[in-house]
């Protein structure tokens, strides 16, 4: 974000320093700029000035819901991708390496559904080489197309490590039997 965007969102323009309240400034900025993780404002009377320190969210996954692009951070916060969706290079090494297409499941607070967030976090932490594009459907959860062209359904929620281990065994078995499935579903590893 440009400093001007933060200043415009602060409500400080034309405000007398006696009326500047750091807590109000912080909440106004956070409400206006959901791509921020935190805001810290401090104001002093002499000299009359306010300083604002912001920390931007670190986008992890780009979500495409019928052309509407949103970033998702580690905590599941959803915020508009804006122009940054076209070039994630300046956003950090994790940003934009994965994308998900499909309806965006949200909780009441507007953040990503906890089950999907947990699944993405566990897949990320697995350090496995996975395709960068996932699909999401409310019925199946997350899925991807692997290097063999097989659709792999991994679902959502905890237990991704176990599902990926089952996938390894199942893939080896299917390859040795020379079977080419249309899809492999490991949502229920038992």
C-alpha cells in the first residue's frame, strides 16, 4: 500500500490534533484496508503530528471465485487481490504460488472456512511438490490434477499428511497394475 492510501483511510486529513484518537485511527484504517494485518497509531500535541505503523497481510493463496480474485493469508483472512493478482513477485516468496478456483467458503466473520484453511495449511506444511492450482467444491473439498493427469480429491480438514501417504501407496499400486483412473479420492484414508 502507498502511504497516501493509509493516510486517506486514517481520517486525519483536516482533523485538529486535539481530536485525533489513536484507537479510532487504527480501527478506521483496519476497516478501510482489510489487506492490513495490524495498525499502530500514535499522536502527540507538540509538535502536532501523528505517526502510523502498519503491517500488511502476507498473501499465501490466490482464490478465483468466478473471476473475482481474493488473497488468503495464513490466518484465513480474505482480502481483495486488486492489481496485485497480476504480479505476485513483490509480495514475498509464498504469495501466489498456489491458487484455488471455485466458490469461496466463508465463515460468519468473512474469513476462509476453518476446515479449508486447515487443509491448505497442512498441505503447505507437508513440503510436498504439489501442483500450484487447486479446485474447490463444497461437496468434495480440495482437489488437484497430478503430474499423470489424474484428478486427486483430498477433501478438507485435518489429516492431509495421512491422505498424501495413502495417495503414495495407492499411486504405486495403480501404476504397478497399469490402471489409469479418472480420479483418486483419498478423503477417507481408512
